[in-house]
C-alpha cells in the first residue's frame, strides 16, 4: 500500500471516517465519506489492496463488487429514504479505485443532482454521519437476506 494514498491510509486505520469501518470482507471495505462529508450516508467502497483500475481487480474481487453495490444501495434506500443512490467511480484525486455510493434524498435541489452533487458544500454534521454509518453497518450484519 503506497504511503501517500488516502484510500490506503484509511484502510490501514491512519485516518478514520465517521462511524468507523462499516463493512470489510477481506477484499472490499466500506466507510462513510471522510469528514467533513457532503451528505449523511455518502459511502466510500474500495478494495483493500491498492488498485488503480477496475482492470486490475482479481476475478474474486470483481465477482464480489456487483452484489456488494446492490446490498449497499438497498441499505442506503432503507436507512436514508434516498430516492436514488448514485454509484460513481472517478479515481482522479485519489487514484486508488473507490466508488462514491451516494444517497440522493428528495431535499437535494434539482440543480445539485447527478454529477452536480459533487459541488455541494461539505457540511454534514459528523455525529449524524457517524450515526448513519453505524446503522448501515448494523443492517448489513443483521440482514443477510438483502439483495446480493
């Protein structure tokens, strides 16, 4: 893991997201967006090993990705009341592959929907983000019957 990669630093525990680690299956890790977050429930899904392209995923990592995105989407819809859940991979500022899994609730203004959500100010309260992260983690642990 490169020492200067923010995703690798988070995977090592050098930086901690609100609510801590939500999910870790040995291949993939889910945490809340680092503080200050844009909206409560904005999750980051990333492989534990340093990967710069989806083409570098192992067959096992690739096979686990889709079902995990489905489960995260279902849990975010349940926990946040999201009308839509965005799954976005850019890996530009942080080149480690990571998906932004973003709940878009009704109160997000029309002009800030879709890619424009990235332009919203990072103003979500840390305590709110930590609480929702814990609820998401609890639901993922308790409900193995979620879509996979």
